[in-house]
């Protein structure tokens, strides 16, 4: 490709391109490929029942997603996952919204299901990666890219449930904390509440997602927005006419709270940061930081060593493996023994029931036979009595006849 050859000051040959080669189209090629493939984005919403999770999701994507109203009496937290295919200017987005339903209703059992869900998505991805023939190109990635944590607008500090949950999640997922239903607090209360939350998070070492500041193009806006966290948002799909314009708002007897108005809520900031500016960074952080951490721990558990590329369990890991297997076998044995015992008890119970049933049947048959015998005996007795009576009557008639014959013999009739 180089026709003209010059030497630089060190004598190195410099080639000048004589024409257009074309690798400047690489970014375009990437964009085309990605456009064909489409994008995935997975959001998890964690917050108390009725705090406004579904409303905010609808407002963010300006779509009525099929949300399911949930009671305050769920026995445990359920992760409800819904997928939607959205399209904007030929860009296809496969959006997954995961809602932690029942959160805040059963304090002691709330965090585990959420952590398990996040881990389960990492585990599926890891299992796909570990396959000999993997399909990562069209793999349906369900790893959680962002967790919107809805803080109840109490005006006080964070609850212990908030801190426990955030602490458990902060190494697994990008957390964006938001103050929900911000229209229920005054401007002054909001400011104080935001500061309290920031202090609580800092004191307890909770790491929340920071909008990246290393890319010059977005550094300025991201620095400004980091200072605004946690965003105080208002959600609504209702349209209200304000100054001859239809806007999404919440209408009150005393006035109108406009969702998109920066003076009324941080909703616009959240949408801008989450969707327009940092969606790709959230996806990347999930893969590069959170998934990597999970993968590293899991591979260590499996016996891989971080410094070596191939599988090579160390001596201590070998004995740990044997110990783990011994434990597993012992547990298996115990389980089988328990099952056998239970089976024997069940069989005995069943036999007992069968014997009792047979006893009942025999007793019934005995009763029946007794009754028949009594009836027969009564009939025979009646017959015997009848014969006895007939015999007596016969003997009486016989005696009468004999007496008559004797009398006739003693006084024969004269003729
Ligand atoms: P979820 O159970 O967390 O999904 O809560 P929903 O989105 O179903 O909302 C519960 C109630 O709160 C509904 O009546 C909403 O209209 C109301 N709501 C939602 N967002 C806001 C908000 O920003 N401010 C106020 N005041 N109410 C809201």
C-alpha cells in the first residue's frame, strides 16, 4: 500500500498510503453488527410493595407494561421477570424488568431471594461459557445490569433493611438508589433526606454505582449527576394539560407535579443517565466487574487457581476435595437411611391399617353368622314346641279313644 518511502530522523522507513484502505469503517462495521444482533438490558427493581416500581418503569419507557398488583402479605420475596422487545429508530432492545415482589413485608427473609436471583443469572452465563461448544453470540443474557433501589420517602434515615440489602448487593450489581414518590416531601425535606442517605451509605460502606467520568464526552454531565444521587423521582402515566401542552404529571387539588420537570423531580435526570448516557457502561460494568468477581470465586471453588490458566488443584485443595466428597457421601448415606426408616414406618402403618380392616370385616361376618344362628335356633325351637303340642294333643285324643273303646267293650250295645 505504500508507494512513497521516506526515512525519519532515526532512519526508520515511513510509508504513506497511496489510497483509501478502509479500516476506518471498523466502527461502522461494529455498529451494523450490533444493530443486527440487538441489545439486551436487564433492570431489577427493589423496593417495598406500593412504592411506585411499576409506575416508574412505565414512565421510564413510556409504555404500559403488564404489571401485577401485589399484596402486602406475600410469604416471601418473589422475583417476577418480564421481557419486552422495544424498538426505537431501528435499534432493538430486549428489555427485562425484574421486580422483587413482597419486599419489605417479611423482613427476615427478604434479601436472600434477591441475592440468589442475581447469582443464578451469573451462574447460567458461567455454565454457558464453560461449555465446550458455547453459544455466547446469541446467548440470552439475563444478568442484572442495574438495580434501581427504591427508598421510601420517610424523611428520616435509611432503614436497616435498606442497608442490609444494599450491602449484600453492592458487589453483585450496579445500584442506583432513588427516593420514590418524591412529591410527598417538600424541597427542604428532600435536600436533608438526600444528605442523610448519602451519609448513611458512606458510614456503612455501601458502594453505589458511579456514573463514569473517564470518558471526556460524558465526564462533565456524569460528574454533575453523581452529585445528585440519590435521584428523587416521581412517576406517572397520567397526562395533564399544562399551558396548552399535554404533559405526564400527577394532579393534586393544590396543583400539578410534572414528571419531566427538573424543578419538580429528578425523573429526567434518571432517564438521561440510565438510558441515554450510561446504559452501555452499566452493561459493561456488569460484565467486567460484577460477573468477573462471581466467575473468579466460582472457578476457585471448582479448583482453578487464579495464577494458572489450566485446571490444577493444589494438595490442600485435593484434600479439601476428598473431605468435601466424604462429607457429601456421609450426607447421602444419612439421607438414604432416613428414607429407608421412613419407608419401613410407612409400610408398617399401611399393614396396621390393612390388619385393622380385616379384623373389622371378620367381626362383621361373625356378627352376621351369630344373627343367622339365633334366627335358625328360634325357628327350630318354635318347630319343636309345635311338635310337642301336637304330640300332647295326639296323646290326649289317643287316650280318649282308648277309654271309649274300653267302655264299649264293657257294655257292648244290645242288638
Ligand atoms: P409497586 O407495587 O411498587 O409496583 O407500586 P405501583 O407502581 O403499583 O404504585 C402504587 C401506588 O403508588 C399507585 O397508586 C401509584 O399511582 C402511586 N404512585 C406511583 N408513583 C408515585 C409517585 O411518584 N408519587 C406518588 N405520590 N404516588 C405514586
